[in-house]
C-alpha cells in the first residue's frame, strides 16, 4: 500500500498471513477490549521475534 503522493515502488518479498476469524461473543466495551486483545495475540503470533518486541513496546 502506497500513499497517493508516492510514485516509486520498491519490490520486496512479503508474507501475507491470514488468521482464523475472530467472532464477537457479546456487545459492549468489555467485548471490544476482548476482541482487540485476541486480535493482537493472533497478529503477534505470526511476527518474527525481532518485531514481537517492537509491538509490545509500541503498545505502552
């Protein structure tokens, strides 16, 4: 994905990971927080080790 103002494309290897769907279990703020946490865990599970630490630090 490129910004509209960017015209140059740099090719590189990319890995696309499609995780299992996350279904809501209810409604409300608590449900949103639970889904967010489950999504973070799912995405982090596919990250290389060097990026897992960056993800933890950027969330604080």
